[in-house]
C-alpha cells in the first residue's frame, strides 16, 4: 500500500464502474476479466482485481460508459485487502479527456 507525499501529475476522478481488461500473461496465455475502476486521470487509471497483474504487463481496456478503449502498462500492483489495486499508465499516446469529468467527482483514496 502506498502512503505519503502525492506524486501525481494530474487530478484523479473517482470511477466506480466496470472496466473490461485483457492481456497475455507471462506464458503467452490470453487472460480477460472485469475490473472495478477506482479512479482515472489524463495519463492513466487504477483498477481493482481479484488476482495480481504484475509489471510490465500491457493491458487492453474498455469502459463503454466513459468511451474508454485504450492500452495501458501496469506500473504497480499492490494487495488491497483480499484483492489487488493495479496502477495503469496509458500507452500509445492515448490521453483521457478530463472534460468527461463533468459527470464524476475528484476523490481521495480510501484505506482498505
């Protein structure tokens, strides 16, 4: 669990919606699951999943509600109670448009 000084470059906005993720694991097997979107910013997002997804995996993301269809690199994966929180950074030049934040609110991370 990360604590201490805030190092984020962009404000984060709470999500609380399902995000479809898929990737190839270290053995080349295709994996897919529904993640819970925790928060999002211009350069990435955080999701909660039932199993660890370790860096340097690259995931494909889809969240219809926010028009999100992008790829992202796993930057960190931390245990959060019985689940895992995975920090993702968008790749391929994708940037989430903060104008979409009109329907969601800035949030602070809560403790597990």
